[in-house]
C-alpha cells in the first residue's frame, strides 16, 4: 500500500480521545504538506514534516502512527516501532494502529511481541483483521 494511502487510512481510523484534531491552521498545513510529499514519493521529507507535527502535537496517536508508517517505509524499523508503541499508548482502541505495530514487530522477527500486541487489542475489541492473520498462520502450518 503506498504511503499516501496509509496516511489516509490511518487518518480516517484514528481520532485522539481529547477531540484535539489538528485544529491549528499551521498543523493542518503541515499535514497537507506531508500528504503532498507522500504523493510525490518524498518519504524522507514526509518523515521530517511528521516529526515536526509529532513535536507540536505529542498527544496525537494519529500523527505518531503516520510518522511510524513513514519510518517503516524507509526501513527504519526500530524507530518505527517506538512511534507505533507511542501511537498505541495514545490510541489503544485503534485497530489500525494496533495492526501497524503488529506488522512492524512481525517484520522484525519479534513474533512473541507481535502476538502480545494482538492479544492486548483482542482484549479490548474483536478484530476481523487479526482473525484473518491467525487463520492464515494456521493454514500455512
């Protein structure tokens, strides 16, 4: 999935609990810039822009997850994992953020941690995506 699609996907699925959704004009402009950079394939620029937004909005799970996705696209998995962890802490009920962390951990070979994240989320809500992942794993054995 292209980075710009991931950004839109996460943006639609995550809303911070305090209702603070980038109400400042500067933040909206920066997010629009990150989207434009993504469409142009400028992933390193996306990371820079998103770092600034995360610095400005440290309580936004959405922004932390978008930054994590961009970092993962660059192969910077350790840092992506940290931002996904942060996003999960800020938006613990977001299936999309949880799945992002799961895939990040799985991709690094951290299967035990990935399954712990799956279990954590499943304790909060049922996830058809996680069920599909489990079914796929069971079929491959």
